[in-house]
C-alpha cells in the first residue's frame, strides 16, 4: 500500500503531518502502509521551477493512493498558466483520470452552532457532492484569448461526451445505493446543450437503477435549494464547474470547512485524498490550523483505496470523541470549549485511537 | 412613458396585476404612463405556437420600459430549443441588449426571521448583484450536440470580448459610487482564460474609479463568502452564468425571495423589470402568491427608466408600512402575523399610498 504524500503549500504540511501521525497507529499495528513524500505546488515551483516536478508526477502515478495537503499562495497567482500551483493539481486529476470527486458534507452535532445557518436547518445534514473532475470548461478546447479585428476575445469550451457523463452517472447511482437511494443531478439543461446531453444520459443510466430516485435541478435552483432545504439531499451529482461552486457553497453549511475531507477517484481503487479547505497562507506555520479535514481524508483513503473500513471507522470515532471532550482548534472554537493547536489536535486523535 | 406589460405564465399575471394596481395611483395623479399588454412564454406558445410572438417583440422593442411577470411550466421543458418560454426571455435580453441585470438583495428587518441564516448574519444586508446578461455561455458559438466517431459530444462556448466586459465594469463602478463604493468582481481566472480577460479589464476600468475599492473573488470562494460574511458585500459584478447562480444563492439569504425585484438595463434608460422569483405553477391562480417583488420591480422601473425616484421611494415606503402593520402573504407568514392573499396585498399597498 504505497502512499504518495504531497503536503504542498501553506497549512498543507502542518495538517498532513497530523494525518500521518494518525496513520502511524495502523502501521504500528501491522498495516503495510508505505509513505513517500513529494513536492507539489508553490513550494515545488520555488525549488524546481515547476509546480509538478517529474519526480512528483511519477510518484503520484505509481502510488496506490495520494495524500494531498493544499496548494497556492498569492505570490503564485500571476505566474504564467501552467506554472501555477493549481495547474499541478489539475494535471494530476486529469492525467490519472481521477474523474469522481466525492465531498461528503456532514454536520457534526457538536459543531452545529458554528454554521451561518440556523441549527434547525442543518441538524442531521448528511449529503455527498459528487463532482465530475476531468472534463467540462476546465479542460475543453479551444480556449484562450485572441484578437478579432483588434478586439480581445476570451474563449473557453464546455465539453462533455456521453462516456464521461455515463461513468460519473454510474458512480452516483452506485453511491446512492450505499446511502438513502436518492440522486439529484444538477445541470443547466434549459440553456446549455451540453447539459441537455448530461440530463439525457443521467436519465438513461438511471433506468438501470430503478431502486434509486433520480431528480434534476438547474444549477441556479440548486444553489437556492441547498440553503432552503439542505436536508432534502442525499447524492448530488454534477459537472466540474458547477461542482466546484456547489461543493464550496455546501461546505459552508456545516460551519466547519476545516472538518471536511474529500476523495478523487478513478475507475479503480486509486484515489487522491485532500481536505476541502485551501492553503490558508495567513495562518500557515502558526500551529493553529484545523488538521481534522486531513485526518478524515486519511480515513477516506483507508476505506476507499485500501478497503480498510474498520480502520476508517475507528479514526472517525476518535475524531468524534475528541470533539465530544470539548477540544477545538480556533476555527471551530466556541465559548466553553478548550482551544488547542494543530499538533495537539493530532496528538489527541492519536491518543483516542 | 410607454410600458409593455408581459405577465407571462404561472403566478406572473396575478402578481403583475398588483403592480399595475399600484402604478395606477400615479396615473391618477397625472403621471403619463401608458400600458400595453403582450403575450409571452408558455401561454404565448399555447395561443400562437411561439413563446415570443412577433407582436410582443415589437411591443417590447418600442416600449420605454417592460414590466415582466414570469415564464415557464413543466409542460414546456421538453419543447425544442427556441420554443421554450425561457428562450423568449433570452431573446428579449439579447436583442434589446439589456446587458446589465441588477438584483438588489436587501434583508427587510421585518422578515429576518424567515431566512435560513441566523439573523445576526444577515441583519443589515444590503448588496446588489450586477450580472452581465447578454454574453457568456448563454449565447456563445459553437454550441450543440454532435457525434464524434459515434460518440455524442456536447459543446458550449464561454465567450466575452473586452468591450462587453468594459461596459458592465463601468456600470458596476458607477453603481458603487451611489452606494458604499466597493466592487467585488467574481470570476474563475485561475482556470479560465476568458475570466483572466474579465479580471484584467476590471482592473483597467477600476483605475478610472480610484474612489471605489475593487476586489476579486473566484466563484467558488464567492459562493462561500456570501454565506460566511454576506454583510461584507456592496456591489458584486460577474458574468452571465456565475451571476445566474450567485444571485439565486444570494436571494435565499433574505428568506423572502418573494420580495426581490430586478432590473435589466441597456445603455440608455430602457429596462426590463421583473420579480426574481419564477412562475411557481404549483400555486398559480390561487391568490396566494406574494406580489411585493412585482410591486417593487415597478418601483425600480419608475426610478431607473423614468427618473421618478420620489414615486419609487413612495412605493417602497408603502410596502414597508404594510409589512410593519403585520400583513404577510403565505410565503413570509410567521406566527403572530396576519396572513392575506395576493390581491389583498396589492390593495393594502395601494391604500398605503
Ligand atoms: C485550485 C482550483 C483549480 C480548484 C478547482 O477549481 O478545481 C479548487 O478550487 C478545487 O475545488 O479543488
Ligand atoms: C429562465 C432562464 C433562462 C433564466 C436564466 O438562466 O438566465 C433564469 O434562470 C433567470 O435567472 O432569469
């Protein structure tokens, strides 16, 4: 079980270190996990001139799973396209065909007070956003800025073919079967032909899963429904761009984006696991970031790449126990709780295991 | 002052009738408003075979302002492209070059309890979303579904040229000058070249308005920030697709989407005014829809197309007075308020004037 560890930028290294601390429990118990670290993102650019050095790409390609931290930083935003930290992540997703991005959005009862939404609105929230990750406007050609009669024109292409849609649709329905058997597909079929194709393929695939309920929402209506009736949703499946937007919106519902893990899967069991939060340069290196999203991403890795569900469950229970004892990092602290740092949170989860 | 009245489908006719009732106050006082009704949307399709009959288009084109109700209905969703109710609206926007869509999002203190967000989060909310309305993926070519080696492929084109971006940017900065002098531009410049052009033109235009603060957010971050810190925002300017999503998300913050008006403007004073809510076929014809969004849209019309700010203010004050007296339609009713129907709400605003 070879794991490529790519801590990346900002708070990435700190939080990833806590996930490794927790995984070490299982290594000690004899689980054959092997770790190899690689450079990615802004730090890789600084040291090698490229955000995704050849050695890192090889490592990611050959690993059974990838544990990713975060990438980015203001100083890299104006680099030429291809050299920005985000481009490294896009290349890994695309080249390894990690087309299915899972983002579970679960309201931890202990943290419901931190949400901008009323507690009554999100109590019991448990949905998963399934975002297609290797198609759409992100990769469509033609793209770029050119001049037409002296006027600058920007072009990008939304593009999906039926095979790309079909494979993510199957993942959605299979996922729903392990949950409450409801799929909501989000598109903009009233305006975009690409999304009409999306909708018709979802319908077609849905007929193979007659035990799963399928509904469709336009993206604008979905952005509203997530706020009006978040408890309505089970599995939400959508394209790359809409998924980017909707999953970030959804992650705010819980009030604890520092808690949310994600997995990006291909056809097999290989996956890339990362916290939903970003690199947060403003708090990097201060031992205040919340490592629980990274720790919970490691749990998803054990479950989805290595079939170690029992171990994953143990991590998740340990996290709940630590929260239950009143320990909080700054982002989720409330009056009456015990505020601790990044490393100490890692230690507590380790101890609870 | 010629007004094309296009009530459309679902609850459109009922709510528009209340707006006309209110405008009649000013006609009686001598304001030279002339009304002419036209068919649009599903009802137009039913009666003429087209959602935008030639006569309606001519009426809209020649009017000084358009008061629109709503369009749509499930039975029309599977019609061929070009014959759907939404297509009529898209054609009017595009052909009349109504490129600047204003959606004020204001939390009425009387209704703060109806929001899914905590009152402390939205108390004092007062932002405006300015959505570019005639470009982007909505109209970009090439578009459509075709076969490549027997595989169906859907394509749409995101497209903006610098002139389209520049003109909406100017509107954003000019609007900010009438408010709190802050513009937040929302794009996805880290991934899409079209949005890089968007950002650079916003920067360029921003230099002409040194008294206005300009910031940029990626659309995913904006979808979060709207929930985390909605009071941060003053003017949000964005493209057609992102504006569609973000403005619907924002409208939910207030908990009273039945209250929100909108205006779609071109270079001059001509505009199309419509409630943000849709046609709501499930409650159509039952005298329970909230007419206040339509009434407030009429107020925007008086202000923006006819320069009648005092009259617009009077309508807005009358609405506040009726709410202050405890009257509510079903969508915004709370324990202790007096629940009334559509027509009665229109009567009360009329009386309050
Ligand atoms: C960094 C960026 C390219 C990326 C995306 O847009 O996919 C990020 O927002 C995400 O959601 O992982
Ligand atoms: C009906 C539809 C075409 C339209 C849009 O997407 O622009 C609507 O959602 C809106 O926001 O006015």
